[in-house]
C-alpha cells in the first residue's frame, strides 16, 4: 500500500485548488508525451488553477510556493522550476478532433503562451485557441492530483493519464504502436522501435507503477500482424484499494476534517457534503463550535441545522466590560482578517499551508486547522507570521 503522508493538504487550500481532480482535455493529454514528470505535474496544477477562468481571463496567477507544494517539489530550487516552465512554453500541443458542427478541426499551439516568475508569483497564459479546447467540458479526463504526486516515472504518469479517461468503457481501444510510442514520448527513439525494448523499458515498468500507485488497474493486450506487434490496448478496472480513498465525489469532501466531525455528530453523508458545499468548511466549523458551547442541547444535528440557517452567533460582551487586552486582541484579529481577505485565493492557500508547516505541536496544529487565523492557541505566532508579510499593518495595533 503506498504511503499517503505526502498527499496535498486541501484543508489549507481554497477555490479551484481545493479540488481533488483537474479536468484535462483529450488534446492536451495526447500531445504531452515528451514532458518530464515534473513538467507533466506542473501542467496539471497550472490547468487546475486556471480552469474556472480559462476563457474569461487572458492571464492566470498562482503563488510559487503553492505551485511547488502541489507538485511535491522543493520550492528553493527556482532554476529547475524555471526550466520546467520553459519546457511547457516550448512544447507543442496538437489536436485533431470534431468540432460542435461535426467538422474536422486540426490545431497546434504551445502548451503555455508565456510564463514568468516575479515577487513569488507565477503568471502564465494559454493561447486563446488552446484555452478554448481545454475548457470544453464535453471531452476531458479527470486527473487526480493526489495520485499524480505519487508517481516517480513520467512514462507511468503519461500512461495513467491516457488510460484513466477510458475507465468507464473498460478499455482504451486499440492504439497503433506508433501512436502509443508518441503518447509515451519516445516516438523519435530508434531504440524503442523494437517492441521487445518498448515492453521491457516502458510498458512493464509503467503498468506496474500505475497498478501500485493509482486508482485504476490496467492490463495490456497486443495484436500482431504476422509475427510483428502492430497494436496495443489496455484493459482498465477500478483499483478497489484506492478508488474509495481518492475519488469519492470528486471534491475530496470526505477527506476533510469537518466531514469527520459532522459524521461523528450524527449528520448523514449526503447532508454533510451538502453543508460543506453550500457554506464552506470554516463556516460549518464555526457553527459546530457554537453548538458545542451550548448547554442542554438534546438534538445536536437539529440545533446545528438551525445554526447554519440562521447564522447563530455567541452574544458579544458589553463594550464597557471588555478589558483593554481583549480590545487589543480584537483589533489584532480584525487586522489579520483584513490582511487575509486582501490576498488572492491562491495566496491565501499558500499562507495557510506555510504557517501550518511551522507548527510542530500537534495541539497547535489541530487548533489552527479548526480555527484558522482566529486560533487563540497560536495568536503570537500568527501575529509574527503576518508581521513578516505586512510589517506596517500592526503599527497602530
């Protein structure tokens, strides 16, 4: 069983980056065979980050720390990250498919039209034509980002991407061997023109890693013309050990701490997922804390339902009874709220993840995961963290 300790901690992410999977267009999958493992992971995270605004925004931004974290990469080596971005800009995407009117359409574009790193932020863009193809909801594969982080071979990840989109049909269908070599990025290597070499060095290791690492199990079959292997296909089944863990409802809600607390309280699976989707984790957690602080509650689920609907809040103390230190604490919390609200969703994700990584004490980590920037147990560390980012913000506090 693979080690899941390095899975993406979505509790520190928000917006598009909280999703477990990225919709990846068939065209993008088919042309990215020559990408390195790091470039392939990078392209998936960039697409996930941009997906909601692919056609409405010309450029997209992602915090470099968040980007490195989501691909499981050492963020201190910016030269390698720059090289990987350069590789995406230099890689050609080619599609050949039917358009909405049934007309055959061929197109070509670089995977990224440009990318730049400045001030700890990665800015990038897709060409309009490729962005249009990538945003098409009718033809895509779902690539699970927790799973992709576990791959150590670019060929294995390429095989997984090209097989997973056929999981519902149970088979990739027959690929001519030349097509398969191109999907694996080895079409220009004379060595792999021999099926013996292709099978030993590419197919067998990649199949083994997909079956050990991913949420599917694949099995290759070959077809011959005479004594020569001419075509290959892969039969696909769900991996029962991993499918439940990684691909519950596509949003990863069941892996979130708030889901476990809701279920422990007696909330049904459907209602727990519905509340998190409608209100967000922070709001639900706040109302659960409110309910937990009330005495004499006989039906916590019914009480929580009302608290969520009516936005129950603890009565504030009289302003004349508030001690000066409490006033100061309240002012500090407001500054932190304003600073966090002023960050982009991607920056907020990176801030939470970065701060959480500084906490060694399990109780401190649990309190921050539960209360976020309002964590009383971490108040001093939280202030120090934000003072580093915005020193002048606390001058009057």
